[in-house]
C-alpha cells in the first residue's frame, strides 16, 4: 500500500457506538498508509471494542482516562492536541457530537478535541431518528461552523435493522478523505484570494434599506476553506451575522454595493484570484433621505432606483491572468443565463446554484451546485453542506491553469 500518510500524526477518537468495530479497520488503514496513530477512546467506546485490539494495531497504549489506572499518571490532552496533525473521530455518537458542540469536557476524547490545534474530522454513526433529530442537526451545524469537517453518514441498514441515514462511512472512504486533506493542506500556500460574501444593504433613509436574504454562509465557507489550504484571504463581507475563525482571513465589513466595489477593487490588485459569492443588490435608491421618511407625508411612495456597479464585471475588465469565479442564482433558463454571465463578466468559472432544489440557496446550510468553466467543462454536484461545496469549488478553481 502506498505510504500516503507517511510521518503524519493522527489522533483517532472512538466513541461508544456499534460502528466502533469498524474503527479497527480504519486504524489498520492509517497504519498501513504510514501514519502514526494515537487512539483515544471514550469509556463507552471500550464496551464495543477492546483497547487491547487497538493498542496492538496502533503499537501504542490506548488513552481513555484522565489518569492511568495503576500509576495515577495524568494523560495530557494538551500534549496530544499539539502532537496531532489531524484528529479523526470515528465513530462519533450523538452524545460525543453534542459534547463537542457545547464544550462538555467530561472525557479524554472531548478534552483532546478542545485542545487540538489541527484539523478535526468527524464521522457520525447513529440510528436514523437520532441523526434526523433537530438537536443532532444543530450540533452538526455548530461543529461545521467551528471548522470541523463532517464525513456525512451513509444510508443503509443500521444496527437496529432499521434502514436509513446514520451508518458510519466505510473506513476506505474515511481514509480517502484523510488523504485528500493532507494533499490539499498547503495547496494554496503563497496565494492571495479575494472573496466577497453576503448581501448588500442599500439605504433608503436612516432606518430602512433594500436588501436580500443572503446569509453569507457560502462565501464564509469558501474563505475558511481557502485559508485552511494556506491562502491569505481578504473577505469583503456585507452585513451578516457570521464570524471568521482562521487568522489568515482579513475581513473587511461593508454595507452597500458601492462600498463593496471599492474594497474589492482595492484588494484585487494584490490578489491572484477572486471568488465573488456576494448577492449584490442590482439597484440602490438614487438618494438616501437624511431623515426618516414619514408615512403621513405621502400618498404612496415612489423610490427612484439607480443601477449599482457590477463588481464582477469591473474586476473582469482588469483581471489580466488572475482567476475570477462568479456565482449565478437563477430561477429559469439557468444554464443559458449562467453561460451568458460568465462571458459578459469575463469569468473563468461560474457556480450555478439552483433555486429548484430545496437543499440549495439562501440561508441554508446545504447547497447544490453545477460548476461551469470557460474552457467548456461542466460538472453537477449533489447537495452537500456548504463547507463541502466550498471544497469542491476550490478543487475546481485550483484545476484551472
Ligand atoms: O448578474 P448577477 O447578479 O446574477 O451575477 C451574479 C454574479 O455576479 C455573482 O458572482 C455576484 O457576486 C456578482 N455580482 C457582482 N456585482 C453585482 C452583481 C453581481 O459582483 N452588482
């Protein structure tokens, strides 16, 4: 087997679900691929697979308790967190996911997670109803917002004999995700990337504006993913309630399309590529009233709107050999409209979000996209979390020369 993980330090976290038996196969795959693996298992995990098996396969004693049973020696989760190049929690039960999302550090696995400086991947495994429960889904969304990579469970027969979503993904697939992680990790090092995200607000008066439902989640996921690949990111964000985590992201908050244009044009000078995911208002009021418009002063109200600048097209005019990626959100003639936009704005690639799919679009945690490139290739992806979509988009962008 190829030594794709040679020299990598992996912390394999195992929590108490029946899928823990598959963790032995996963551990074996990591070791065969050349990784050094430290297993951390929860007390319940030990009911499903013995530490002796895992210690034999990894060649290291398994860590489970805060204190070693016979010597009383304290196991340092901080040291483990620093040692780790990657932490993979497989299987992650609903309880472990809930504790991770809420910082309930009552076992060695969670304390190690909280101290981990490295990337963390989680492969959930549970019964279908537990997976579908709103609390599990909320906790998964929280973990994604912390930058944890979720290896979504597969559908099939579960330990309960019920059939549905909740099976831990197969060890071979988890290994592939881990290999992809290491091959991508530094792939954008030295690159400067501009990302626009969120809506713009166009003021009518001091208390009112024209806006749209964009949450900024897609653009923020792209910014985090590019930073995780080593890029220096400038994120020009409209009004959103999202945080950025990676210190490699420089965030510039703006409100209107004109402010976004100014910040984007300025940042683009220094950048190698721009990904324009903002939902920029097409029109703005011709003027903004200094005082609040009064209802009694008017018989109805007409606000004259003027066209906003097209940021993508402006950058398209000055792009040289930089790479420019845009988005298209269409309700009809999706494909033709996306192609037209790519040409008119001088883009290298356009990401088409379909409003036809209930898992795609504004204010959702998932998206379903088709990526079309100026060179003529096209690929339709299935619905995924926005962080996973961000990965696909950057993989596609990185394949453009
Ligand atoms: O023309 P349309 O708004 O559909 O194009 C969408 C693409 O153009 C997106 O990438 C969006 O961020 C960008 N855009 C822009 N400035 C505008 C309008 C759209 O950068 N004023």
